[in-house]
C-alpha cells in the first residue's frame, strides 16, 4: 500500500519535492488515509464502464483510486501549482484528464461530451473545497448534467443540513434545494485526523442520487426555492410572518398569503422547518399567480 499517494510519508515526500505550501484561501486539506479513499470510491459504485468527475484533486490521492475503479476520470483543478505535481503522481494512469479550471466557471457538460463519449454512467466523486461546497453542488445540479449522482466530502455540519429531514433543526432551504434534485444520505463521517493539514471540523461523505422525477411538480422551480428561502429567513418566526417579510409585495398581501396557506392545508402558525418539500410545492403553486403575475 506504500504505492498509494495518500499515506502520510508519501504525501510529505511529494509536498517536499515540489516545495508545495497549502493555500488556506483554496481550502486545501489533503487526505492521507487510503482506507478512507477506498471507502469513498466504493460508495460511488463505479464499474470499468463508469466515468468519474472530480473537483480539486490536490496531489491526486482520490484521483488515483478513481482511476483504478473507473473507465475515465476528469478532474478540475484551479491551482496551477498542482498541475506538474499531478502530472507526476498520476503518470501511471492513462485514463485521467486534468482540466485546469475553476469548476464554478467551467462548462462541465461540454467537457463530459468531449472526454467521456459513450460513457453512460457518470458520478461526481470529490473532496470538495469546504468554502465553496454549496455553490459547487448547486451549479452542478442546475447544469442538469448527464450524471447518476454525487459522492462528495464536505464539512459534517453542511452534510447534516443537506441531508436533513423536516422537523429537525438542521432542515432548511438548502435541504430542500438539494433534495428537490436528489435523494440525499450521509454515507460516512470522516475524522479531522486523516487530513493534512488537519481542518478544524469533522467531515462527512454524502451520497446524492438523482431522482428520475422531482419529488414534487411545481409551476416554477425558481419560485419554489424563493418561497423556501423566505420561509426560513428567521427560524423562530411563523411561516406567515416570514412570507410577509420575505416575498415581494408581501406586506400588502397578508390576506393572499393566508388564503394560499389555507388552500395548501398549512396552518399559518407553523414554522418553515415543519413543512415537507411536497407542502412547499403546494404553497409555491398557490402563491405563484399573486406574486409573479402568472409569468
């Protein structure tokens, strides 16, 4: 197992060889435990006909395990200093493509088309930079990529929010925004001790598998998310008060909001965290004609 990149000794050797210093601004924390990496990859259920998309490969620790499991790996790396390192560490693998790009600006669909022709089963598998976890996930979900889902590492606190169920303190607009597209579960919790440098918090790996159909059909997805964001603006407030404060023209339309809540079978005194995604869907559709002029 010494051949693995992700051992403390090998990682230090590589960092010393290239005089690499961690950039806090890029959220660089490298995994140094091959067992954790094998476990992450196993949750993605890859085969020799699968493709894997990775974000932030670092020195290639996870990339290497993906290359062993999948037909093709495409990895997006923003830090130019890591390109020669990756060229070196991943030289044994001819099925890896490193794209020097900010994933938030990249045309990922086009890259998939060019780099993974004929590959029908694609998963995003990554140790995501913690400071941009949510923007990356939302971009990749909104891009409607031809993928099966995600197995991604992030701060445990964010993982708990993404996978939360109604009625829990972690449940919020982020839970709904992501669970609208995917079925979400925590696959494993990862201690901070298996990283170099050690982050201040524990991490978790979550598995997100795309729905064939969204769990609720709505007139406007954008408006559904606007309603959910407004509903959680102040967690101690009732849904009626939050919607009045948060929706356009809300203050003048208390009666319309009350009627929409009644039409949806939702007590105005309830709080946002008690509503299921289906209830939010009904509510958004009931409000939509009043707040969007039916556009």
